């Protein structure tokens, strides 16, 4: 074998054997020093980026963009037409209202002014709220009052009930309120006869004027029936749909609705008003009016007894002596 190793035939056989092994070995070259193959750089990302998109996808994308553009233009045109129509209608109504002549001695004007005076008696800085409440009652709409406690929200609704003379309903809602608090309890006799009906007498479905405090704390079980009652004046009692005589509902809350499920309830109130606290100057005026009222009552009681003037001076504070003197002079 050593004699044949150097012959050309053996060298050719060794080269062919190295090529078949895949190592590219030279004759008499050990495998440990095999020359590595040079790999071509990876160009997969570039090649994919250079591949053009299918023609159908390009056409579909262009068509969708054109459709979106046309839709936006259509929405803009419709919105513009609606705004112009509303502006024209409002302008025409304002001009028609200016041409209407109100007689100072008309019966309707006299009754409205008397109602405003009756509703606002004894209330300070509530003229706007009184007029809005009366407007809501005349239009059969609902009024929403937003403000802190102690701002005469419930008092206004009670005065409206006394003015209208109808059935009045009032309730304070919490997060744990149940539908029975607003719409009445379930009828036990109805359950015995396989009927799911409520006793609605004296509750919201049978009232004409209502006041619901913290109305935005109503849960979903109450909202389902309350929305229909406010908008359509209908109440589903069992398998019957009854018409409610509701004239005006005054809703009150200390805060705006937070969840989206209350947006529909918020939209049911066409007239909304934020009520603030009474200013300090008006509080002093209220205190003076109360003191004058008490002084008038006291002077009327003591006028029939002897020594009424010295006793009245001792009972009244010094800073209000001028008011007492004015009352005595008028008497």
C-alpha cells in the first residue's frame, strides 16, 4: 500500500472520496483541519420586502379608502344640513315669538305669575329654578336638579304638588334600593293565582308629581321600568301595559352619572339645572326677615297687654331696635 500511495491513481481516488464525504479534503489532509464553507448572507427579509403585494389587495385597500372618504363626506353634508335647518327653525321661532303680543291683563299671564310667586315664596335665589320647574310642568317634561344637599330641591317638588293638587310621590334611592320601593310590592293574591302583578296604588306608576332623590344610584332592575315610565308614560304590570298619569318628575343628585348605563336616564331629563348654595348676603337677609316676622307676631300678642313697649325692647336685640320701632310706627 505504501508503494501505491504516491501514484496518480491513488491520489485521484483520495480526492473523489473526500468530495463524497462533503468536507472538500485535500489529499493526505486530516479531517480536523477541514476548510469551512463560506455561507451566503441571509437576505430573506429584504427579499420578502421586495416582493410586491398582490394586485387584488391593493385594489381592495384603495376601494375601502375611497368608501371611507365618501362616508365621511356624506356625514359632514348631513350634519351641515341638519345644523342649517335647526338654525333656520330657531330663527323663525324667535321672530314669531317677537310678533306675539302678550296682554298684561290676560288670564294665562296672571295665573303663571301667581304660580311663580306661590312657588318662590320664602325661597332665596331660586327664581330660575322655580320658573324652570313651572316650565317643565306645563310642557309635561322632567327636571333634573344637580347640587349639594340643603338647596331646596325637594321643597320645590313638594310645592309643585301642592300647586297642581295631584298625587305626590317621593323616594330616596340608594345602591341597594329594590324596584318595590318605586313601583309597589308584589300582590300576594296575584301570586296565588299565578299572576306577577304589583300593588301600584300610592307609588310612582299612579302619581302625577314625583321627586326621586339620588336618582343616579338606581340599579339596572329599576332602570328597565323607569326609562319607559319617564319617556312613554307607560308601566308594565304583569301582562298588562298601563298608562301612567305622571305630569312631571323632579330628579335630584349630588353628582353627575359616572357609568354609561345611566346615560339613557340622563337623556330623559330635557331640562337640567345646577343648584348652588345660598350666598352669605342672602342668608343675612333671611335671618332679618325671620326676626321681623317674629317681632311682628310678638308685638301683636303684647299689644293687648300693658307695658308692651318696654317688654318688646327687652326681648329684641339692640341692633334690631330700629326694625321694632318701624313696626310699632306702622301698627
